[in-house]
C-alpha cells in the first residue's frame, strides 16, 4: 500500500466512520480537529452522502 498516501487513508477513514453512523463530533475528536466546524468544512460532502442514505431509508420505512 505504499502508493496510498496518508491523506487518502484519512479521507477513507472519515468516509467509513460517517457511513457507519459515527457522529460528526466523535469523528472530529478522533481526527484531532479544533472544532466540529473544521471537520464539517473539510468533510461535509462525505456527511451529505450519509444524510442522503438516511433520508432514503426513512422514506422506504415510511412507504414513500
């Protein structure tokens, strides 16, 4: 895995944590960010994907 950089591994870690439902606050702490806002700014597009997944599951559960 020498061709995979640290930045890519970090981004993958965040993507998987958010997809698994780990709260953004917890991910922010694990990354060592000074605030949740920093994490949201940098990885907001990742959490948007997770939000879309949740809305789709909720819609299916409600029969919409």
